[in-house]
C-alpha cells in the first residue's frame, strides 16, 4: 500500500557524485517507518546499502559504501535521499528504495519497494 517514487540516478564518470531521492506516500505509511536503500547489480542478488529511522533518524550504512554514501531524511520524513560520492564502476546497479516497520539489512523485512533506478558509473 505504501508507494515509493524515486528520482535521480543516471550515468556518471568514476569519481563523480549522484543524489537519489525517494518520496513515500500512502495510508499505511507514517513517520515511524524506516526508509532504506538497496541495490542490485546485473547477475547479483539485492544488496543492502543503508537505512534511516523516523524522528530520531538513526542510520546504518553498509561497509561497502560507508564514508562515500550518506542517507538523510530531512524535514519531511516521507522523503529519503542517498548522496553518493566518489562513485566507482562497481557501484553500477539498479538502486531501490524501500519502506518497512523495522530497521534491518534484510530485504525480506521491507514492506514496499520502489521500481528501481539505474545508476551507471563509467571508467
């Protein structure tokens, strides 16, 4: 029932930056929902990137992107951003936002998913 609308993404050179955004809406959604980001590269399973909580805004970032990627949920808590810096070719993937009632790295625990947005990093 929660709808997630993603924006951003595209193609960048290695070392560049992109910012992804995702807006959540729907009767089942409230500010206590956690919002997260996952990615799935071609031929690989979906990989956890980051999640952020509600008002408190607790975060957890995957080791693979920590220090380069930053998750935020400013002001309007129905929107989450993923700032991606120092991008590498191995970051190339379809990126998904997700909403769930708990903070977890397990994609099975998320209730709703965006359609995904392509990020391509060229060398």
